[in-house]
């Protein structure tokens, strides 16, 4: 996966540990501190903030991976620029990209696939004859 070389890949393996501990991509992102948690009090709802308990090493892997990908042209930079256009600050946009990359990495590991930059092709639909 672009942005995750041998060093960040090794850090990911060490920081993540056994991947069966994570039920889905959301759990992996939550362990990395990339998912906001509520800080609601009384009637006030929707107050989200960074969690206090998360793996700093795992967060660093995804953050550094996202940082290296916003330099080069491509879909990751386009996503980052879209988030900036929506009004997010730099760090917020990088964390949004890191969360997205956590989902992609989770899917690659779950399906035992190699990353390709081309989107998967849809099978041609066969018209039904009645």
C-alpha cells in the first residue's frame, strides 16, 4: 500500500499485534484513536473529542502514512483537498485520510489481497431471458 513501506509496515505489525482482536475496520481505527468518542453531559449531545486511551504507535503509523500520501497526486491527495475544501483544518483532514487508510488496510488484510491503484472491475451483467 503506498505510504506504508517496510519501516511503517513493521511498526504496524508490532503495534496492531493479533489482528483477530479487531472485529472490523472501525475497531482497528478506534484502537488507533482515529474515531472520535462522545463527551456528552446532560442534554448536550454531539460533543466529540479524541479518546484518551488508544495506541499511540498505531496512530503514528496511520498518520505518517496519510502525511506521505498527501504529497503525491492521486486519490489520497484528492480526498485530503476535498476535506480541506469542506473547511477542515490540516490535522483534521490528515486524520480523516488516516481513518480512510485504516479501512483500506483492514480490507486488504481481511481479504488477503495486494493493493492495486485501479479500482476493482464489476462483472458484466448478463441479461435474463424469460
